[in-house]
C-alpha cells in the first residue's frame, strides 16, 4: 500500500472509475473514492496533527496499536485510520480482469478451509449478508489458516491479529445507487471483479497488506 505515513493523501485508484462496470458503476466509484475515502483521509490527518506522537506510525501500526490510547483516540483511530485502510484495501482488491487460479496456494487453502470455491463463495456471501448496518466482510489468514470475519463500521481484523486477504465494503454507500437495498445482488456481482492475483500475493506474503 502506498502512502502509509502521515500526511495521508488520496492516492489514485489503479484503474479508471468506470473500469468495474457493469458490476460497480462509475458514479458509485467516483463518490466512494473522491468523497467518502477523502473524508476519512482528512479526518485522519487532522487527528494526527493534534496528536503528533502518532506521526511516526504507519497506517497499519495506527490500527494494530489503537487499544493503547485513550478511549476517545481509540474510537477516532478505529473509525478513521480504519476508514482509510479499509477503503484502500477494498479498492485495491478489485480489478476488471478477474481470474481465479485454481492451482494457486490460496485456492488450495480455500478448498481445505471451505470444501471448494463454491463453499467459500456461499460462506462469504452469508457472512456479508449478516453484517447488520455498516461494515465489512473479510477473508483473513492467521498463519496458514483461512477464516471469514465480519467487522462493524470501520473496524479492521488487524486489531485482532488477522491478516486481510480480501474485503468487501457492505456499507450502503458502496452499492445503493446501483443496487438500492439489494445487498445480495451487489455481493454476487463483486465476485466477478475480485483481484485474485493480489489476494494470492497477500496470502503468500509476497506483498504487505
Ligand atoms: Mn465505503
């Protein structure tokens, strides 16, 4: 992930705003990146400028270490460092030429943990539908064990010691313009644009989350 330290900037997407059509529409991507993510970036910069001891910490460290701080600062970091990390992770996790490699180490681990790719898809879909209100669903690993987790708001599984591989933003702003209240249709569509190459690299620890 680029730009891991303060001051945070809204780095460009790796693809154009309309690249994920028809699964995620251009207007949703524009608003999501340029307005929603920008707001978390602005908030995080302002929190850190008021707490200069945080300047030396990376985005990931801000999340992992947040329970060390006062209740107020913890909440601010969970919401805003989480908001920056989670959105970047979600956006980087999508691509317009998605290809699942059933011979990869990740695919073997998926088969081991969920029986098959379809078993994984069913469990991930169920978890994503189960998030009440706003949050995320995640494929994470802890060593070589894969798990599906959900988090409320902008919380992140790094705080509980899990490394993310995939995440899906199920806040309504991520899908409402195109899918209205039909979260299941959005989840189904997202499976067509998963950046499996990146997920494999994260699983094999060839890149850092
Ligand atoms: Mn979002």
